[in-house]
C-alpha cells in the first residue's frame, strides 16, 4: 500500500492542546475540501506528494526520532483520505498518535485502531459557500459523536479572523454543546496568522472567548510555530 506524502519532518507542535510537544509530522498530499484560508496550499493536491510505502515512512520516522519525541502527527491535506494506510503504520509504532483532520470523513475513523488524540478543525461558513457549509458541519458533528463513543481524546479547533461573525460562533458552539451533552470537549480558538493583523482587533478575541465559554471549555492559542518562524 502506498500514499502520497508531502513531507516528513521533526518539529514542535504549534497548535492546540499538545502545543510545545516535540513531534514527527507526516504530511499527506490531497484534501477533500477547498478552504479559502488554507495555510498549506501545496498539500491540497495529491499530485504534489511523493508516493511512499508504509515501510518507507517508518524508516524516515526512525531516522527522525529524538530523546524528547512525544508523538507523531498525521496531518495534511486531509490524512483521513488515507486512513487504512495510517492504520498499517500505527500498528508498527509504539509512540503516541495524533490525527489532525477537518472531520468531514467520519467513517474513516473506524479504520484506525490507535488514536491518542484527534485535533478536529471545525470549519466556519466564511470559509465556504453557505450551501456547502451546512453539509460539512453535519459531517463534523458526526465525527465528534463517533469519537466520543470510542472514548478518543478530542479537541475542536476554530480558526477565526477579525471579521468572523460572532453570531456564527455562537450558533456553532451551541449546536456542538447540544450534541456532546455532558462530555467535556475543549474548544481551541486559533487566531488566523499572521498575528499582526490582530493588532487593532485583539479585543474581539475576548468577546469570542466569552461567547464560546457560555457553552463549552475554551482556550485561545495562536500558531506558535509561526511566531517562532519554524516549520
């Protein structure tokens, strides 16, 4: 079995709840969405990847291991397009596994037997046309519910800009809280980079946090790898 890989590298996780952890990143090529804010546009097309076998990826991972290694992050693009490939990999790895996904392929989670953490990017309507967005959000909700049933560690990420509609955030978070009921799922608000554009809008982040905090646990975490100028 082969999959298209953009890159495999070692760095620090710059986003979400595992921020600051040393990870090996396996970035897949190809995505089923076309977000207008994508920060890795080269990973959108599977044509941009190098076809690699499971053993070839394992060999590269072995060479990149360091004493401070915490986990491996499968990212993209959209890694769940290659869920069966990932499952073959994780069966041979005794390291914590993170999946960074848009959450729109809920059934693909069933193909992976080992997931220590899932970072699920909840999209906003501003990223797509309205008709497209509704179906995307429903699939993301299906993924959240499935991961809860599987007792998988999960957090949701919301990428926001200074122009993000407060009412949209409220609607999404309220619906999400209704679906997860008493299960505690942190919501990470991620200000879109570069951070300089928030110079005159930082007060909006307080408002975003307060609105989401009415319904769920909330954190504000920027992309620290962008601040440190590392990959």
